[in-house]
């Protein structure tokens, strides 16, 4: 399932967490004892924003987005992640416009969004402003009237009667590509090389990546690495994806944990339990895409940023920007892209600046910190050398005060990086008051103790 892009056809990822002779397979390797593939600094430092092109403009979306690049950069966003840009199939189409994941031609752009030159201009404009641009890749399927199926029907999965099949009954607008064969693998790697080398994009967000054998992704990444550094994101939770192919996987468990806290069914400390589970499961050094506010479950026309208002946008976003991993800003569907971003632009600017100014938030280790209101307050350190940041998030609809036990020898004064408010440490305890559904981003200060 795609993060923030529910319009795409998913192969339910749970199925592929189990053994499958034809796809993922079972491995006895303990991935937590291995190392993740290293990522370049611009990937570790990234702030990614999804862009559903249908939310930009009904026509000329590529041109409209290009105009917005300077404003997007001001928000601290460094990577633009585009929804599928390819032409959409008409045969068995769902709805008037069809699903962008029913790809008709992997080598073309959807005329609904503009012409080829418009897209190339968008890529150039993005790079000229120092940003990077990636596209969604739905490699496990194609439209029934796609060029690929018309020319190579034998590259698709057939049932016992010899008929080409969809991934499932709910996904009748696409046919499933058969990655047990060599030729479709070769074709899709050529597609990825074309967009990277010829068009100049900077990577892919691979939807339904767990529905394709991992060794395909390993081979594809090896070919892309020969061209230039790219970012590869798997919209799945497979641990093995971190070994050779992908820089990032999704953080489903963290998002699920936050939903339980918001519903009042679990204490805030459950976030730490989820992070601990990640550490036990994934290769060392694995990066995860942090998205909050149920963005990947947005099923209606209402933008995710509106749907999750009661969940506190600020409290959720601060976790995406400060937990280990890379923040991914979800903007929902069927609404103005910049309108959605502008509702929270100040918080994005502030969080991006704090993340940029503190190496601990990009590279540092994570350390859970106990507090006296752990049912509703979540607190943790990010540490890197001499740089440290203490994050406190309040999931309650009321102000919460709490005593936080700090290690001996820390600074006696801590300063909030947004408001400038200062807090004293007494007897290794920091007493804080956090606004309703608010947060604190505290760093040590050399200032004298507040009297």
C-alpha cells in the first residue's frame, strides 16, 4: 500500500510477510544482526513531501507545480515525491478518471498533467532550486490495455485456465506482472534506468514493493547505483529490503501506535515499544519513512490534514520530524496542494530548521526518557556527539505538567528551540508544562539558571 496514496492498487502487504514460494520467500537470516545498505547524506537529511498531481490543477499540473517550487523550498522540503505520472488505462477503468496506478505506458507521461517538455522542465526547475524529485513506481501491475500487455501477454500471471489475472477481485483495472520470469524483470529495470538517466529524476517510491521478489529490487538498485546516487523507498515493511535495494521503508507500527494513543486505548510509551521492535527486526542503520496522521488511510475526498485534525497535526508532525528516520509530509488528495501545506507551513518551516540545525535529529541515536505523565506524554532524547535534543509530545487535549528524570551532569538550563522558553533542571529533574496537543523541542543552554 502506498503511503498517502490510497488511490493505488495494493497487494495487501500482510500476505507477503508470510512464506511464499513464488515471491518473497522465508529466510532464517536474522536481519537485525546485519547492516543496512548505507545512504548518502542528502537522503538522511531529506524532508519529503508527496504531491498528488491531481491536487495541483486540473490541467497543466507539471507547469503549475514548477511555479510552486520556490515556495515548497521555503518550507524546508528537499524531495518532491510525485504520484504516478504515467498515462492511465481505459479498459476496465475505475471511475471517470481512473486510478493512476493502472499504468498504460511506463515510458510516457499522462497528458492530463501536461506534455513531455513540461515534465522535463519541472525536473530542471526542481534541480535548479537545489531540490530533488522522485516518482511513484507501480511495477507489479499494468493496465489491461497497456502497451506491455498488448505486446507481451506472456509476461503476466495466468490462472489454471490460461487467463491473465488481476492481483485480486477489488483490483480489476490492472493485470499482475509475473516476476518469476526474466524478461519482465529486464524490462522494468530498463524503465527505471530510462527515468533516472534520460529524464534525470532522483529515485522512486516503489508501491506494492513487497509483492515483487526482493532479488529483483536488489538487481535494479545495482544498475541505478552505476548511474548516480538515488533514493529508493519501499512502501512496505519488509526487513530484507534494507539490505541492498532500499534506503527507506514505511513505519506502519509507529503510525499504528500513535492511533492507539490518540484513541486513549494505549499509553504514550507504546511508541517506545514500537521503536524497540524496529531495532529488533531491521538491519542496523535502517532508515524509516516517518508519516503521521493516518495519511496512508485517506480514503475520501477530504484531505488527510483535515481528517486528522482531532489528532493534533502539530503533535504528529513533530514525531515525523524528530524520531529516527526521514519525515514524509502527506497532503491527501483532491484538494489544493499548497493550500494544504500552507495550513501548517510555519510548523514545517520550524521543524525543518530545527532538524537542519541539530545533527542529532538527522544522525543521532534515540533514547527513551521516562516522565511522570507517560500515559499522555511521550519524551525522548536524540543524541549525536555534543549535540542533544529532548522532545516532549503531549497527546492530551489539556495542558500536562511532568517531571522528567535526566542523567546527572547535564546542563542546568534547557531552551525550547521554537518559543525560546527556558526550563531549569533541579536535582536532575526537569519540570515542564506542555500545551494541549503540543510539544517541546529542548536543547541545552549555556545561559544561567532562571531565578
